[in-house]
């Protein structure tokens, strides 16, 4: 498990360094995730310890929402003052995301059917 965590954190750190050095507008963890995908694609198998560690992280993903919940409680006054704008923004951005995702899926689906 330690080896797998070292691999994941090294790829995240590499992505962060690459993002900052090159000035790419992409978060470092995303670059690290893409690097992990490429490495696993080349290898064509997922090592057992990496698979187990990743599954453990996903199983406990809800723990990552605790800091967000604490932040909400700490900033209730801001939410009271700007709650309406936040709700409208959340609804609009969700609708836009769903629309763009659907259109992208439809476009890729049509493209794949042509091949």
C-alpha cells in the first residue's frame, strides 16, 4: 500500500511541478492523473497493490467532504448574504455542464459510428 501511495503522490507532485514550470492552465493533479493513465495503458495491467490502494481511497472518498462541511459552517454569514446568487450559479453551471457533456457524448458517438 505504501508503494502505491508513493506512486500516486509522485505522479501528483510531478504533475504539479510540470504545471507550474510550463505555466499550463491545468491543475497538477490532473496532469498526474493523465500520466498515470498513460503509464497504465502502456503497461496494460494494473498492479494489485495500486488497484487495492485506489479502491481504498475511493471507498473513503466521503471523508474529503468533511473540510468542505466545516468551511460551510464557518462561513454561514457569507452564505446568508449570497445564498441566492450561489444557488443560481450552481443550477446554471450544472445545467451547462450537463448540456455540454451530452452534446460532447452525442458528437463522439456520431464520430465513432462513422469509423
